[in-house]
């Protein structure tokens, strides 16, 4: 099983509550939990600075991680990440163990290419609206793509592309499509659509100005 990042973990005692997690963070470590499979959840910790460096790479969120604990390595995926609301600090990680024969549910980036040369933009003056920047998929670990890409080169103004228009590698399935939802992911619309939305707000502001002046 191919992994993209290796994280060295230490097993921690998870029986001491939130106080222990706070003390752990003060030492430059990030508390984490790894679950999945038949094994019990394992409480871990990671070096905070090394984790921050890894998180700068978009691929960290959509690829397999090699979690090294002592002499053993467990493939896993990132399921949840808690950050401090005001500081550059990771508070907690949730990891899920990965096994060759078990499908995984992942959220991966959706990339768009050739928007600038599409007829809808280049010759018709349309604007591109990205309605989704990431998508949920199900696949076996060996089939996990780092991202999916949709070519907009032939899109016309007024056209919308949906999940069913996104090319999928073998073995990969969209979660939404599996549940009968063919969601829109990108559209090219006429600039007047935005102008029409802005006009009522501008008119209201214009009408409000004399009223405000009269009241002074």
C-alpha cells in the first residue's frame, strides 16, 4: 500500500482527561486518536512543528499516511482536524486505520482546468462559478486519487457541469451519486446575472442616502 507522508507517533495515556491533553500541548505535542479495524482505539501524540509542515501540503488531507509507532507502521487517513480558533496551533487529530481490502470514504480536492480558454469565458464573456472545490468518494486504498480534475475547455455560457461529468479512475465512486444526487460542481454564467443581484442592493442604498441626509 503506497503512502505519501510518514508521521512518527508516540503512544500516550488517554485516561487523564483534558488536563493531560493541555499539558501535552505545552510540550509541543499534539494529541490524537487512531481507530478502525478490529483493534481498540489508540491514543497517540505527534510533534506539533512537524505536523504543521505536513499540513501545508494539500495532499496531506487526501492521501494515505504512514503512522509509525515504534517498529511498526500503520497506514491511516486523516478523518478530522481541530485547530485553535486564534492561534497557529493544531489541537487534536482523528485518524482511521486503513486496510487493503476495506473501502474508505474520503474527501478529496476537485481541480478545474482550461477555464480561461473555454468559449463561455474567452469569446462569450462569461464568469466561472466553482460550486464545489472538493468531493466525497469511496474506493479501496489502492485506488485512492490525490485529486480529481474536470476540463472546462468546451464549456459554453449558461452551461453547468455535474458530478457525472467528472472523469473517475477505475474503482472510485462518488458518494452523492451513489445516493442518487448528481450535484452541480461548476457553471459559466453571464455577468449580467451578478449585476442583476447587485442592482436592488444599490438602489436601496441610493434611496437610503437622501433619507439619512434629511434626518440630520
